[in-house]
């Protein structure tokens, strides 16, 4: 059975994509770039993690209030609906998050170690 994505997978994918650390995402700094990155992490966690409540997501991102998470999720969802490039970027991040979760699965890891999933040159 494949592993399900966790909130930490969403945070890791966003941290890599935006070039920030988990500490930055959970911190108090409120630059526009960090706020956007946090909101994307909130949306990914809410969309891609089974049973991730606004409260759990908020705790993982520096003990933010559930209403802050709700605002962030709605903002990114509105952007996704209005902007095709944003929608494609979010789908790519969701896929990366699922891939990250799957890589924790011992069966998938063993398959990859035997060359599974690689395209021959």
C-alpha cells in the first residue's frame, strides 16, 4: 500500500520550490514571498493530505490560527481557478508531494533500486 502524503511533505516541497527553509515557513517573518509560500503549503496540505484539518496545518506552520489557514487555502484556490499557469504549477507540486510520500514506501523504494521507473537512454 502506498504511503499517503503528510503535511511535512507539503512543507518540504514548497520549501524546495521557493528556496526557503521549514523554519522560514513556520517563522514570524511576513515578506510577500514567504506569505505566498506559506499559503501554497497550506493549500497543498489541505488538498493533498488526507484528513488534514486547518488546525493541524496551522500547527505545522508556526502555530497559525485555523482562520489564517482557511484564508490562505481560499486565496490559493481562487488563484488556481483564475490562472492556468498557477493551476499547472500547483498540480506539479501535488505530484511531487505524492512522489515524495511514495518514496517512503518500502516496496516502491525496492522497485526503484532495481531500476524501476527509469527511462533507458
